[in-house]
C-alpha cells in the first residue's frame, strides 16, 4: 500500500481564498502582491486592530517606498530611469482609523527617526559644550537627518532633503490642510512644484542667508489622509486639469465597517518580522552615494510593454485618459517596490525586476485606477449639487430616496409663512433634472445618489 499523500495548506493562501469567495468588495486591495510574511502582518492587523486592508496594504507599500528612497531606480531603457516615490491619499470617514493605520505601517520609519534624533541630540550637546570652551572650535554643528516631514516651508523641505540625500516623505495627518497651504509662501503655484517633485526634476532655493541649495535628483513622496466630504478641495484651483490629481493614489475602501473597541494585540513575532524587513531596506543603502540602477528582465519587460501597448486609446472623458497615463508610469514604481520588499523578505534577487513584480504592479494599477475614477465621479457630482440654490438643496435633502409625484409635491410645495415654497409647475420642472432624479415608472421617482 502506498503512503498517503501529504498536502500542506498555507494559512495565508486560505485567507486569500476566503476573502475572494466571501468579500463583496468589487475593488479589493490586492494583498497577494506582497510576500507571505507581509500578507501575514496585514491580515493580523486587520483582524486585531480592524484597520482596513486597503489602508494597511497602501500604507506598507508607501512605507517601503520611503525605506528605499533614492537608493534604487528602475532602468526601463537607456535614458529612462524610474524611482519609487508615491503620492498616497488615504480616504475615509471620521473615525475610520486612517491615521492609526498609517502610524502602524510607518512605525519602523518612526523608530529610525527616534534613533537619529537621539544621535543628533548627543552630537549637538557635544558641539555646544565645545563651543563654550573654545569659540573658535573646528567642530561642525550637527544636523538632524529626517525621513518624514510635516510642517515646513519650501526652503526647509529642500534643507532637510540636502541633509538626507536619500529623500523625504511629506507625512501629513490631514492632507486637506496641506492642500490649503499651497501658495502660502509664494504665488507661483505650489501644485506645479509638486508636479516636478513627483517627476524628480532638480529643485533649488536661494536662502535669506545668501547660501543657495540645490538637489540634483530629489526624492519626495507624500502620504496622508483625508475625509470623503473634502475630496472636492483636491480638484480646486486647476488641480483637476494640470496633472496634479492624476498623480495622487487614492486609497478608498469600498466597504468600511464601523470599528469596535477590543483589547487584542498584534503578535510580537509578526510585528518584529515587519520591522526587520523595513529596517533592512533602510540600512542596506545607508552609505550608498549613487542610486543603484535595476534593469527589467526581458520576459518581464515584454509583459509590461505588451500590457501598455494594448491599453485603450479612446476614452469617454478626458480625465480617464490623464489618470491612465500617470498610473501606467506608477506600474514601474510599484514593480520596484514589490521587488525590493520580496528581496528583503525572501532574499529574492535585487539585480533585476522580475515578472512577478511587474504583474503585481499591474494589479495595483487596476486597484488605484478604479479608485481614481470613483473619486473623479464623486467630485463631479458634488460640484453639480453646489450649483443648486439653497432651496433646491433643501428640497432634495427632504425628499426620500424613493418617492411618488404626490409625495414629492407635498414636500416641495409645503407652505412657509402661508405660501408654498415653490409652485407645482416649478416642481415638475425640477423633476426633469436627470442628474438628480430617475423616473422609475409612471408617478414614481428615485433620487440619484450624489
């Protein structure tokens, strides 16, 4: 009798299969693009802390980008190199633990910054003690090396980047405030500056002291959160048409559960694994002067180019085309990040971008593309509602989602100070607005969800 066949069942594979079979989410974050050890931390934090899988996946993707910084680039072809900086926007309702999820994902970066600050404080004390005893000391004043920055002037951003050539991430709890501060220090258009920073164009500034600073090859990323209700502010002042919106990676869970308090903690072993992976990526290139150029292996490049060449050429809306073009470029950045984190987790090669990384990048493209379209459509709808009069808005709010003509007339034409708010004729005209109402059958209407 032959021995029974032993089948090993992977817990993470089971988790992925379970979610695919039971989750009604039409646009789930593709957790499977990460190595198993990272998938484990994502599912653990989702289960124990109830953070959305989208927030965790995008947060770890961006934290990995920060750890890599300017140390690695993809050599797509001669003269075309792509770095890994991302502009990530976490979207949700108040109380969805957007900030807590980000803090969890960026914990290894925060730990590194704490160590750097402790080192800086010691060197500063030594410098100040030396200065007291010898005013002509040759000891140079130390500078603080940072990976993350939140409140800054454009000059301070460049100064901190010059102190850390590897790059910086603008890490802002509420990105709406970041947007509102555009043009606070100059009137030349800060959004345009970020377009250049996204592309890695040389930046410089002339300081009041007379000293000029210049970063030849900048690496600036953005990560932060925002509420659904203020998404329209991202599109103001021309940002929906100048390419700024197209560079933003919106992380917008389709299904978001209300968080319930609990006393659960993430397993220390799993947490240490994650910290170790991100820390290793930081330390690997700590003394690296020039970026390491990583080519794409031939079959992976063919897959990437075939995919791009077969993307749609005609679009119903111009914004779909502009979103598509920028996200295609992001596929290369995603591939670099995925190759790097698989390298740190599984000791995969880091001398080429492999097929799995490109395929994972394409999956991320689809996720972020769907979210970008969703955000644009919501902004367009909200913009239309804002063109209504206050009375039109009030009536729209008071109407049920489904109503009859008689019910609508009763609400719209109710008397205020003994006079109907609007006439029957005005209400019938209002009902014809196809952006607001859908006629279901004779005498029955439905509000369109705006």
